[in-house]
C-alpha cells in the first residue's frame, strides 16, 4: 500500500479522488451562493450560511475539505515536477497541440492561477467569517426568524457592489475554474481506471457541463450585483 501511494499512479489516483471530492463541494457552494440571486433581502443566503457554519456534520467535513485542497495542490505540484524531470526537453509540440486541448496542456498553470484567486477569496470572506480578529471587515449580526446569525450576505454583497476590480477577478476565477474542470473531471475518472473510448466521450460531455455550470453560475453573481446594485 505504501509503495502504491508513493508511486506515480498512486499520486494520480489520490489527486483525482481529491479533485472529485472538491467538485462535490463546489456544487454545494454554488447552490448556496445562488440563493443571493433569488432573495434580495439576503435572509435565505444568511440562513444557508448559518446552517453550514453551525451544522455538526459540516464542522467535521470542513477540515477534511481543507485537507483535500492541500493534497490536490501538493500532489499536482509533485506530479508536474516529476513529469518535467522525465521530459527535460520539449518535443513534438506541434503534435501535442493537435492531440490535446489547451486546458489539458496547461492544467498546472490554471491550477496555480485558481490558487491565487482562492487565497484572495478566502482573505475577503473565510477569514472575516471564521477569524474576524484577522479580517479586514467587521461582520455584523442580524436576527432571521428569531435566530441570531452573522450577516454574511451584506459582507459578500458590499464587496461586489464596491469593487469592480474584485468582480472582474471573481469572474476570471470562475472562468479559470471551468477551464480546469474541462480536463480535470474526465481525466480523474481515467486515473482511477473508469474510462474507455465510449465512456471518455460521455465523461467529457459531463465535464463540459460542470465547467459551464460553475463558470456561469459563479460568474453571474458579481454581474448581478453590478447591474442590480
């Protein structure tokens, strides 16, 4: 087992499984964020965010999620460095361009750009919510249906309303995420052995579906606040 985990195939399997786990988190995260678009009062979003912050199961999953991010990033970096050492010279670039998409050839670059966005995103939101002493915005509290909770909606909405630069960054992050998933989703199944000529085409279609949903779903949120205010 130890040899498998340290082997190239083992690292790919771990990276793939962690990536699929993160996609499941993104589905939940997007569903929660889209509540901001269906209730301008912010109550629905605040209730959803409060549930996520106080639910015991979520509290257990949260450190696992953080570990998933770390493992995915670490293993991707290790595999990229190993591949570059194995192929120190660039060869058959024209053939490679014809046989692979731009996203598949630049997965690590896309991942690195998403990581930059993630760090900024966590500084603006996660730290302000979880570690207010280190944040840059004081988080207010409100009462919704008799329950006192943090006014997360106002924190998110005000940042989008007051910073066009962050809106552009957020939209760019959504597009980069979509591009990353177009290759990452189906290749994750390939790494765990669930792929053949028929299933690869099907998985590619699912990958493009997720990529479109995430890119448009996350990207439309700052656009909504720019237009509606």
